[in-house]
């Protein structure tokens, strides 16, 4: 484990995993070649793959996701109107993920899914960045949703890619990209929100894994601009990535500082109360004040999930390597309390 600086395969020729992290998506994500995957009789159901992005404007938070869980795919789109305090959301499941197309690398190809004729989501990598398209008929009553967004991903923008070991031969890969200048439009019915790259930032979560049947995590992320004009983003997670290099990092003006483990303090019975996210070395000291909780529960025998996806505001300090603490105030971002038996 440790930092990689040259391209490499996630799984080498003898089926073993190359663990570690990188500031760019250097890994060839060939997880199906792993010996532990070949040995598992139900490996097709244990491979989890998703692509999620969000953008935060001064007035709305919009997110979309395609998740392939092996036995089904889940499509999600939601919009939180910050000024009106209104959450609009829709989900759709596709048995066995029929027809879902999955990109083989975060910076290559297209991930797309269609549910009937009324729902279509696409994440397409272009030379300029990640092009996200969402068309959802009757998203809000009779109103259709159409989103056409370009999340800029220049080569020089550092990100965090990490391969971590789990228990029992399992493993997880993720690429997290923050501070992506975003252009485009989001439209619901006759109402349109424009995204201007000078004020709107987006984020991308491109994840793959041969995950354990029970997978919990806590997640905190946001991107924004400080009052001094710095562009700051962070990705912080506690849970299933903690056995390896973890997926914790701070980004300042395009440059990444890798962090150690972080802790989340909040009332799990009252998740809309303020949270505190910190790390022992003081590189992160953040409060999170939730504005809305997008929650879902599944109880289908052996398949269970309890998920709180919150949108709120972060304030506090982050300290990149070799720098003084940087104050952030009211960055709109996301937090998650996730438990799945899948």
C-alpha cells in the first residue's frame, strides 16, 4: 500500500490486488480478474459498481446515480430546492441491471441506463470532463426533469483514487473528484436552473468493489470557494475503507492532501442535528448542519439497507499539507449514514 505515481493494473497477473492510492485514476480497474472473485460462487452478485455525481448551485443541490448491484440496478435523481426547502426525488430499479452500460474506467467511456421509455441517465467522459444527462418523465407530478451538465475535469485537477483491502479477500476501489467547475442546465417542468462555472462546482464518485455482504459507511463531502478565493473540496469517509489507505483527502486549488482516518460525531437517532467531522491530527475540523434528509429503508429478507443522504452546510477548517488552516463557511455539500446488507 502507499502512493502510486505510474499507471498499473488493479489486479496483477496472478490474481492478486495492487492496493494503494494515487492522485490521478492510474489504475486499470480489472476487478473481475481477481482470484478472490473467481473463487466466489456468487461473485456476480457481490460485485458492486456505481457512478454518482452532484452539483451545488446557490439555490439547488442536484444529484444523479446509476448503481449496479449485481442482481439489480438502481437509478436515482434528486433535487433539493434550498430556498424553498423542497426535496424532489425519484428512484427506479432494473432487475439484474438489464441494458445497463458500465464504463471500465473513470476517465473513459460511458455509463448509461434506461428504464422503459421514461427514464434515461448517462455519464459520458468527454475531453472537457464528465457530461451528465438525465431525462425523467413525470419526475414531479406531470413535470418532466431534464438535466444537461458538464462537470469540468482538466488533466491537472488532482483527485483521489484508492484500492483498499476488506475482510475475507474482498476489496474496494473508488475515484473521488471534487471541485469540478460545472456548466449546463437543470429543468423541472417550466423552471430552469442555470449552472455557471464561476460559481457552481460538482463532484464525482466512481466506485467499484468486491464488497462484503454487510457494508456500513459514513461519508462527508463538499466543494466551494472561500472568502479569500481559494477553491476547496474534501472527501471524508469512515467505515469499510478504513483497513487500507482510506479515501480521505482535502483538495485546495487543484492540489490534493491525503489524510489519515477521520471520525464522525452525531446522534444516529436524530441525524438532522449537527454533525462534527474531525481527524486526530487536526487537518479537518468541520461542523455539518443538515438541511434535508433523503432517507430510504429496505427490508426484504436477506437484503436490507438503511440510508440517510443529507444535504447541508459545512463550516470549520481544513489544513492542507504545509499550509495554515483554511476557513470554510457554509459550503453546501452532502453527508451520508449508510448501512447495507446486500
